[in-house]
């Protein structure tokens, strides 16, 4: 599909990799309507008859798009009686595009890359329908969007680790607002498939799928190294977390994050953001809380809820302890295998810059929205995760002790200088504010 047709077409076809499958099948169609919600055209979804007839067909998300021969209108989501216990209260928020489809769209950085390619301006605002069709096919999760219902044509080629320098060069030009030369268009395009606001690209090391996260020209601190050390500490704490390693390309730090939505046999894993699981709009994320996440995990449709609840509570404690206050609902996700949900490994854990001790999480901790980055609030919300006060104290003690014990070796692996680690310790990492008794 050409850029011009992608921006003006009104129908596209949704393809999915079914659980365990190594090639995609068409599962339905999206249609751009003339209606508008939240300044976006309303996009409906309809399952293909051929897909509904498959014995192995699974819903893209049964609480939102049940397997029915109807036109699913995201502005008037229906309640699925088979999943009524999983539906959030007071119900699904009206959306211009179903959340499980929107999860496959690029976020800020990918959109900037597409904007430059289509309009020569990184700040252009296009619609989700266009971004879905213009982004590469190696997107997060197990969906893709195509012009054809019968022939799948992957957009974008695989980039290798050896091509990181080209990707960095493209990042530099996009950040500077300059046009991309033809030889860098393909390299830059490898960043259109994935979410997040910072510059990144998808690359491969043999069969190992990676996300390369680059330092930015606007960075005034070692952001890439800070994320590296936080992710390494999370692994040492015992959290389920994406594997990472630090490298350099074109004199820039690059964090390589191993993708957990890809298998070496070519199969892909379906994923849903917490924003979609909670059935709310992106702008409503700040009104949600870890207590709401706990409520969702306790609803029908989750594998081993007690283990997922304990994992989520430990992630909350860890985020508070390392100053990761970018823990919005798109930075939490779950695998969907067609039958049940389970938390994905943790990702995007990065200590935020701090000019004072005071810090707050991106979403509330307690049900009433209190979000101060303090362990007292973690203890106060423990019951929502079916944990006793003693359980909560044991988890907190373990997280703090593990961070303290493994700080030095994690810093060595993240290649932090002594000056950099001294600046982070006690400011972002284990700041005294986490132990305050009041905000």
C-alpha cells in the first residue's frame, strides 16, 4: 500500500498470528467511518467469515471484541455476557478505535518517523488508521494491518546489529527536524512498529529479536545507562523482566532489549496493554491506580491470579525504590493466549530525573488516587493484592536489600562511571523520600 492510498483508504484488513502459528491469517477488517471521537475518525472492526469458521479462531480480546458476526463499534462497546465478570466497572469507555487494535499502533517516536516520511514534518498529526497502515509489520504483539485480505505482504526488512549506526544517523536527523536521505529511510522505518516516546528501532541478532533504544540529543543525563541499570536490578530482585544489554553505536549508548513477544520459531505472542485491559482512554490513565490493576487481575480470565498479583505488587515496590515514575498503563501489559491473560515481563523501567526528593508515580497507588512515591502507600494497598502486612513488609525488605546488594555489579554491567552512579544513588535509587510517613 502506498503512502497516498494509506492516507485515503477507508478499509484495511487485520491479520493475526494465532497462538503457536508461524504465519498469519486474516481475521477481519477495519473501516474508517466519517464519525469523529476525541478528534480521531471512528474505526469499526468486523471479523471475517472465514476466520469465524476456523476451529482454532480466538477473539482478539473477548471482553472487547467477542467472536461475533457483527460490526464492532468502539464508541458503543457491547458487554460480552461470557466475560461479564472481566468487564471493568462502570464498563468500557467509548473509543475511536478498539484498544486491542490501538495497542498495535506506534506511539510518539514511531509517529514522528512516519510523519517525516509522509509530510517532511515530525510534528504533523495523522490519524490512527494511517499510522496502523504506515508502520512496519514487525510491530509489538501478533497483529498486522494490510491492504489485502488474501495476500500478506510484510512491510520493512529485518535490520541487523551491524546496521545500528544507520539507525542512529536516522534518529539524529529526525530529532533535528531534517529530511531523511533515501539511504536512511529504511533504517529509520525500523522504529515505526513499536511504542514509546524515545528513539528506538527493531533489530535482529540472528533469530533473536531486539528493540534498540538510543540516547537522545536532548538528554542531559545518561538515560540509556539509567534504564539499563534499573532493568538489571529488577532481574536481580527476582522480577520477571525483559533481558537487556548495553552497547554503543556511532558513539551513542544503545540499550538492547530482548523481545518477549517473539519466539525463535517465528511465532508471535498476542499482547494487550493495561490501558486496554482496564477499558479506558489514554488520557484517563492518570486517574487509574495499581489498586485498579489488582482488581483486573482478580477478575475471571487470568492465569494464576495470586502469582500475578504478587508480581505486580513487587513491581510497584521496585518502581518506587528506583524512581521509575513513568509507570503509566501502556508500560504494563499482559499476554493473551486465546484463553487467559498473564503479565508480560516488565519493561521500560527507567529512573526519572529528580531535582528534589519529592516524586510521584504516573498512576495512583491506592484506590483513592494517592500516588506519592512512598513505601507507606505500598503497604496501604497490599490488601488489594491479597497480601498481608507481613507479606508486604517481606517483599519491601527483599527489594531494598537486593538493590543495595547488587547495585555495584549492576552499575558495572551498565557501564556507569563512578560519577554517574554516585549521582543516581540516593537521588533516583533509594531516595529517602520513599520512607517518609507523609507526602
